[in-house]
C-alpha cells in the first residue's frame, strides 16, 4: 500500500479502531495477567490433564507461513535455489532458507511435520501425522496466485474424510488444526485496485470468512483450532525497504491492529458459543514485534539488522531466487542466514521462525495441550 494512502487511511480508521480496541482491551489485559499467574497456570494444567488432549496429528490450512511444499514447482520461488539452503540443504517448497511455522509446531508436539497434500500419495506412512493443505500465496479469498484458497483446502480435507482416510474419532480426539493467514488477501485487494477508504470493510470481510472456515472445521470434528494473528505487515522488508530497512511502517500496522482486534473478538465469541477453549490465537503479531524489538531472543539468537532480509533481488525488478535469461543469479544472499530474521521480502528465515516459536512457546502449552 502506498505510504501517502496510509496516512489518509490511518486518520480514517483510527476512530473505528479505537472503539474496537476499547471493546477488546479488557479481555486482552486479563488474558495476559492470566498467563503470568502461576496459580491460574496450575489450574490450567489440571484442566489439561483432565481433558488429556495430546495431539498426534496436525492439519494445516493457509499460506506460505505454513506451507511445506504444496505449490507447483513451475510457479513458486520456494522450489528454486537458494530456498532450503539451511534445511534440508536444497529447495523443498518452503518459503524460507529452512523450517517454517508448521515444522516448529510439529516439533513442539513431538511429531513429524505433516506431509504436504500434493505429495501424500508418495508417503502414505506419513499420513498418521496429519496433512498440510497450505499453499503459498493464498488467502481466504482468491488472490493473485492460481492456487486453492482456504475454502478449497478445507474441501480437500473433507474429501479425505469422506473417503475414510481419517475418521471423525481421529479428528475429535487426536488432531490440532492450524489456520494460517499472513495477509495475501490484503496484497491482492490492493493489487486489484481496492481503495483505502474501503479497507476497514474489506478487513471485516476477511475476518468474517476466516471465522466461517474455523466454524466449518469445528463442525467436521476439530476440537482444537489454532489461528494465527496477522504479523506486523509494516515490518516486512517489502515495506521497510522504503526507509532502508530502518523502521517499521507504523501506519501500515494500524490495519493489522484492526484485523487482529476483530479476530480476537470473534475467537472470544466462538469460545463462548462452544463453551470451551476450542479456538486459540497464535499471536504472531506480538511474537514478531518482541523478537524485532529485542533484535532476537535474549541469551540466544541475535539479529543485528532484523528488518533487512538475507536474500534480495539485485534491483526491485528481481526477487530472491530470480535468474535472468542467461541463467545468472539476479539476487544476493547474506553470509549467515542464522544472523538474519527475514529471509526474503516477506518470510522469516529458519532462525527467525525459531525465535518466534521460542517467544510463543510459553503460551503454547497453555493454549494447545
């Protein structure tokens, strides 16, 4: 989104957002107190032991923050060098130099990362860990990539249930569902000529559709559904390149605030309706911000210039992985991907995802197990 438009947008939206924030803030602060209160945490642990929910399968829907290899090789940079440089040492369809959010969530649960849907027939022994239906570049609506949106991804899953690849008991008792939404709907909205004035209404429609998807997997039997909060889009290198990767675009993050506030209210409402904690938010917004602000994870990872990507096109005509007609690289890669938070213009490195996961970890036990 053009920066001048954002100033108009910020004035336009602030009043509306303030109302949303006030509505949500009481719950939000209570939520954090709850997490930091050891007594409450013990009670939560008792609840978890009572329900004894230990997922053995993960079903993943969404976009490149969760995709582990569904995009077609002819279409996605994720299948080109230098993607996969750190893990597994060659391109694997992940939009990073290595592991992504799905891999770390699986690791947290002690599981192998679920097989990408496109490759399931080649590794039927892996189906016991679930399936990853996420396709890079997609959203809840159709975007600029011709890959299946989240509704279609859930259709794929429903078809497998109809074919008895998974039973309802599998889903109810042993499965965690992850819905990843990293902002492709908003990129497509702007690319297709969407106006700044209409953005609040569009954000509302995106969150509403996400809620429809969450309700749908819940009806299919899912008892634990994790949905990502939107990361700070104004901190992605595609935005910070305008100021030489020095600072986040605060105005752009106002839109993100609206998305996340609406999502938080929706999840609270869904949990009231289902009388439980079926729906949980993985707060990527806070985790990204925390890691970027402290330039890593205190005591372990250090990112000296956290807003600068490791892999960049040599000019704005090119991106990470681009080659010219002669087959020459049109990109540069930093010396040490472990020292960079961002891999390319929108995706974290493996080290970046690990830092985000480390930041999220304390709340994962409480939210998921």
